[in-house]
C-alpha cells in the first residue's frame, strides 16, 4: 500500500515539507489553541468575578423557621442616564431594585415573602427587641452559666490524656515509617531483580554474537530464538540451585 504523502497531496513537495513537519506544525497549532482557550477561560472568570461583585443571601420560612435557601451573585446594571440602577441576580435570573440595606461590604440579605416577593432586610438590635418584649437580664444567671462552661472546659479540653494530645501525631509517624520501610524493601527488591535481568541480557547478547559468528551473517537470525531459550533455560536452572 503506497504511503500517503501530504506534501505531494497539497502541493508542498516543492517546499521540502514532509509528513513529520506537517505533524509538528499541527501539534504546535493544537497546543496553541489549547493555551489560548485556557487563557480566554481565565480572562472570562476574572471578568465575571469583577462584574458580579455583590453577594446575596436569601432566606425563606421553612417549617416555621427562617432558613437560608440560597447564596447568589449579583451585578449592578445602569438604567437610563440619571444614575438609576437595577440588580441582576445570577443563578436566580431575577431582576431587583438595587438594595439599600447592607449587612457587610457588598453583601445584602433578602427574605422571600409568602407572595414570592424578595424583601431586602437587616437584623434588628437584639437588645432593643428584648427591652421592648420586657425581657430582664440577670447577671447572676449568666455568671453561673460561665462558671459551668469553665468547669466543662477544664474537664474535657484543658486536661487531655497522652493519646488525646499526641495520638494523631503518633499515628502519622507510624504511617510514614511504614511507607518508608516499604519503599526501602521495594527499592532493594527492584535493584536485585534489575541486576538479574542485566545479567540475563548479557548472556543473551553473548549467545546472539556466537550465533552470528557461527551462523554466517544475516541467516543467523534463525538461531536467535533457540539461543535465547538456551540462555533463559540456563538462567532458570541457576536460580533453582
């Protein structure tokens, strides 16, 4: 079957372009495309991170308990020429009026009402709410609670046993010791096996040279399988001793 020559097919034979040259050029082009794609993806991710700079935490009542149900990214979109903005919520694909109540830098909390409306909110002052509810704080109760916590810490955390303090470190040390011993045994056995194969290769080489000398040139290749069998048979008998 004749060999396909792309240089002759596409008229590159006059330029002394061989198949290997075309393969190298194609490989370089492929690698360049992959690098450009990765670079473009990196630029896209950085750009999206700079555009969607707002963080939105969304809450909803589930089982009579306000629960966070989502965390989204948002971006500001200018509307008109008078400085009005809307917010586009990525992931939820929802447009909102730009919120005004921040819980942190570029972070806004929303609560979904029963009618599905997203309401921007912040936490109220717990002290003021407690005072309005008529809650009275008793310092003695809080002091007793702190004393009980200190006692629990002293019993469970501050006075640790030897295994609680050093058990993890000892476990890692034993693990790495086992790995090191296994590597030493593996390398020793590998070197031993490599030496045996090297010696067998030398014997095989000598047998091929002898077969070549006594067989008369290129026709001696018929004697190589028999010579190889004799070498490995001899080596096998030596190992059995």
